C-alpha cells in the first residue's frame, strides 16, 4: 500500500502548513491568561477533524477545557479504535532561550540527508502527534481504507493532570465504547531504532511551604538568630535521598514491584549509549539509585525531584534579606503498584515529621496518576509491532517510558480498555523545554504507520473471533 507514501510526498507542504496553524495557537492549559487560546485550539482540532471526514464532530464539555470528539463508524461489527491525545501544551518559558518564538513555528536543520525539524511549543507534545492521527484518518477515509471504526478523544488538560477527565469518562462510557485506545504521546528510541512504550510511570505532585518569621527581615540584623526557611527547606529536601540514591520516606518502597532478572534482561536489550546520553546533556557524570542502570533509573524505578524552588530575593543584583517563607514543587514518579494518594500522604506525614520545631510547614497535593503497564500478548500490541516493522523496516523494541499520562490507567479502570502507546517523538525533542521540536521524518513516518496499524489490527481481531 504505497499509496499513502504518494499522499505524504505530494501533500508534504500542505501538511506542514496545516500543522503550523495548530502550532500557532498558544494553548497553554496551566496559565489562565491563555484560556481563550486553549478553547480556540479545541476548535482548530475540531475543524481539521471535520475536514478529514469525521462525523459527529463536537467539543464535549468536561467542567474544564473541552474534549474534541469525532467518529467514523464504518461497520458495527468491526473493531473500534479510540484515538487519545492532547491539544494543550506546557508553558513556553524561559522565553529568552528559544531560537525562534515558541508559537511561531519554524522548520530548521534541513540538510541533504535530513528533512528537518519543526520548532514550536507542542510540536512533539502532543500536537504534532495528534496531527499524525488526523491526517492518517483523512487518508483512510478518502481512500476507503478504513477497516476499523474510529472515535477521537483529544483533551485539553493533560499537561495539568487531566483532572476533569475521570468524571468525563464516567459520564461518557456509552459514547466511548470501543476496543482499544491508540495513543501517540511518547517517544521512539531513535529514528532507526523504532520502539513501543510498554509502561508509563505514575505521578504524585506536591507543593510545600516553609514559614519562619512572620515577615522578611534584614539578614544582618536578624541573621544567625532567626530560622531561615530557605536554609531549612534545603536541608529537608536534601534529607529525602540517602547516600545510595534511595528515597528515605518511610514506606515509600512498600508497594514497589521489583522486576525479575529476566524482565530486566529483556528490557536491557533496548540499545542505549551512555556516553552519547551524557554528551547530549553536557554532563560530566550521572546520578541515581545504586544498583540500577541509567535506563532503569529513568523508567522502572520511582523518583523524587524538585521541579521548582523559590524564596527570598531572586531579582537582579543582591538584596540582603532573610525570607519569611520558602517554597518548592516536588514530583515523585511512581512505578507499578504505587498508589499516588498513598504516596502523597506518606510524603506529607514525613515532611511534617522532619520539620524542625522552629518552622511551620504546609504540604499541598497537586495532581497524581497511576502507573501503567501495557501487555504485549494482545492484538493491539502485535498490530503496532507489525505496522512499525513494515514502515520503519525494523522490528520495534518494547521500552518502559519514564513519563506519565495520568489518564491512561483510568481508561482501563473506568472503561475496561487497554491502550497501545505508539509514539513517534524522540527524547531529544525537548518537550517541556525551550526549542521543542518534532522531526519532519517522524511526522511523515507516523502518518505512514497509522493506517498500517488499523489494517493489522482489523486482521488480527478478525482472526481471533
Ligand atoms: N507526553 C508526555 C508524557 C511522556 C513523554 C511519556 C515522553 C513518555 C515519554 C505528557 O504530555 C506529559 O508531559 N505528562 C506529564 C504529566 C503531568 C503533567 C500530569 C508528565 O509526565 O510530567
Ligand atoms: Mn504529552
Ligand atoms: Mn507533556
């Protein structure tokens, strides 16, 4: 079926132009200043879906930002694939580090051997990857090559924890009856080493506040005699890891399932170049939990990281001040079977316990999400595997991902549906960072691969029943 290749080759410029329209909308869900743009983005996705030939296209209310819906029911007896993705993006700052503005997409890095990258916030996470599905769908509809029913669930709150989506799923169980979720919101190991994500980490995210005196003070007049909440917070945070790189919160590891050495050997087959990894990040060394490899530390092991920390004076020059308060945002990545609420509670209790008596501590939980493990002995995994093998010319390797997509666990809990995580980005795409990009190769390869997935999935499901 090289027809799709013709479509891609002949439509390349038009595809890029339409994706650029998507990328120009600053749909930052975390920042209330962008509220109207987030809703406008939902409309832009809906418009592309309508143009692509989807029926019943609508913005479904959630209590937060809407879910973009669309469907094509080709045959009630055929399997139904639900495409999940998100149209919201992370905040673009620090703005000064972007080579081209985050919402003015630009193609760069074109060379004789490489088709270039498109730079913009959301290019890889997740607009470019949602776009893949819309365009592959369009091609299948136009060419009568859609062997499955399709339903879309493109949400606008993934980057802020999908908090309204749980009740949305409850209320829309009927609408989202189907067989499997197909999700492109993860990465490949490399463009010549295709991979399928078979696990995601869970997440517990909290904010802490440490209070010393009731007002900012002169650090000379009071310093040395009054507890400094910034100093205290740093000590508290430093104590959360031991010298072996393990998290020292009592009970933190209680529910962690250790992988068998066979499972670890299996996952270690995915190629990894530690030297290159360090070079790309300009690192002189790596740090992590003793006894685990770098890929293991970033996938099958739980973590605790400060995501932001602030206190006192952080402007230009120096101001001699002993701050009244210090804050930090802390994330913990979780592995199967760690419960995000339980871990948040353990953290909160421990953090109160280690606080010295001369400060006050507040802990506020933010969002959380359960970890996910994707089984490989299913028609959907095999379909993804065969599709990628066909289009990349190499069998994809299974990898556990380190990131989180909080709603995926609920697809199974609420709707009873498994997911297949067939992402086309690269870890080097700088998602959530300045200069986020998405390879044109990845975009086009994705559009080529998705129809192959549907074809194999329909075949494998038929064979089974
Ligand atoms: N697409 C990412 C998750 C991801 C990226 C998984 C790469 C695997 C590989 C997603 O948009 C994301 O950023 N999730 C957040 C969740 C949070 C905001 C609730 C994350 O992992 O930090
Ligand atoms: Mn994403
Ligand atoms: Mn993201």
